[in-house]
């Protein structure tokens, strides 16, 4: 647990209060501009010794994301948090505030918990923009009251500009992966590590990797070795699986992973108030199963990505017990099959990063099939 505490403490430098956030797309720019350090509580698994505390509060048929999140908050490392923020997403996360509150009470801890409701209908169905503006305005008031901080338009613009830079660098790195300049495993590890870095440190780290990648000769997608695939899911594959994909001759030319591309794909243009910024941010977000209103656009975005990057197949990485993703897999796979795009569905549960023999066999068979262009 100590390594995690050592990683988290520097986030509180300059008196910043650490705000644990879930799920993946909280208004980080707003928190940062108000002197708080947003910590999106994903990617804690490598630092945790199992899920013993979480298992006392939530069932073992909940996804690993939810179980690790609860374990972290209730752990000794979670005591570094100064508050939590959540918005509505899936059924698993929807009930976590009460569970966390009672778990923390048992540990003799109390944390302020702020929330916002992000309207989920698509714009074509209901125009909830004013509701969302009001939610953001209310959140600003609650942050000021809870943490004794203040909002300023100028500071908000500065924070937006930092996050815009970080997301642009992530997209640049994704391109370098597609061109074979960086391995996907290295890229995914860097991005997961970014969950525990301030945005300033994220930028520094990614700039260093970009300049390292720039020194290598750029390959066009078609010239880079390996059959190009898109990967899709909530979490990136375990590092052992990324290795198997590369060893099997697959090259990740793009991704639709919630903690990767869905997070860094879009930042609204400059200008406008904070409430207007978040209307743009959520309504034009990269489609995600957890933002229901955006789901209608998912097929189109994936098809465009496959075409632009010259991918020969798509690998769906199922997070076990994540109904949101599983509802869509059959439909997506059928639709891609009709268009001649092969897909492979893998499933990972909480301890599936060991004993990967069966996964290796399936990936190797898939790689062989798409490399030869055979029918399924
Ligand atoms: S993986 Fe799925 S079920 Fe789990 S928290 Fe994310 S969206 Fe919810």
C-alpha cells in the first residue's frame, strides 16, 4: 500500500485538496481550476492487495472496476482523499455513494461527497442543455462552500488549456502506436499511470515519450509490420495480453477504450462559460456505453476509425459483469461481420491476468485469420 500512498501524496502539493472522482469523465478542468486535484479512481489494481475490504460491502459479481474502486477508497491509501465526486453512470456505480459512506463510517472516516447529474438522453430526443448548465453552476457553488475555494473564468480557461494539451498529446501517442513507433503496452501503461499524475506531470511525461517517438522514422500504417486492429472496451487489456497481441502479429492501430480514446478524444473549443463548456463536452463526447445519449453514434465512429486506420479487425475486451458493454457486443459484431470486418470477443474478470494460455490461442487464431483475409 505504501507505493500508492507515495504516488498520491505529491498530488497534494501547493495545498491542493485531492478529490477522488468516478466514473471516467468528471469535470476535471473545473476541479483543477478551483485548486483541487482530481484523481480519477481507475487503474488502482496494481497497488492493491486483493479486495478484502470491498468484498465486505459489494458482491463478487460486480465488475472489477467497481470492486477496486471501493477497495481503494476504504484502504489506508484512500485516507489521503479530501473528498469524492461522482456523476451518474451504470447501475454498479449508481449505488456506490451509500455503500462507500457506510464503509467509511465503519472505518471511522467521513468524506464530503459531491455529485452532479449528467442528463443522458440524446439531443435529438430531449434538449436538456439548460438542466446541465444548472447542474454545473450548482456544483461550482457546492465546491466553493465545501472546500472554501472560489471559481474564476480566467483560471478555468488555463485549466482547460492544460487538459487540451494533455489530450492532444495522448492522441499523438496513439498515432505513434498505430505507426509502430511505440508498442501498445507501453502506451497503455503510460496512460494508466497518468491517472495518478497531475495534468502538469502528465504533459511532461507524454512530451518526453512523443519526442522519443519522433526520433524514429515514421512509418505509414500500410508499411508498419503486423495486421492492424482496433480494440474496444472499458479497460485496456492486461499487459500480458498486449504482449500476446504483439507477439501474434497484431498491431493496435486505434482504440475505443473508455479509459483511453473515449477519455482523450475531445475537448471543446476555447471560449464560453464553464456551464457551456460542459454542455459541449458531454454532448459531443466520444461515444461511450456509460453516456447513454452518445451510444447512437458509436457504430459510425467505430466504422470511420476502422476505415481511416486501415484496420482488418476489431477486438472487444469485455469487462466481466459490465452489462452496458455486453448489451452492445452482439449487435456490433453482427454489424461488422456484415461489412466484412472480423471481430474477436475476449472477456476479463478480476483475476484474469494470469493463465493466459487460452487467450493466446484465440488471439493467434484471430491474427492468422485476418492476416490471410479468410472468412470466419
Ligand atoms: S466496467 Fe461497466 S459495470 Fe463496471 S463501472 Fe464501468 S460501466 Fe459500470
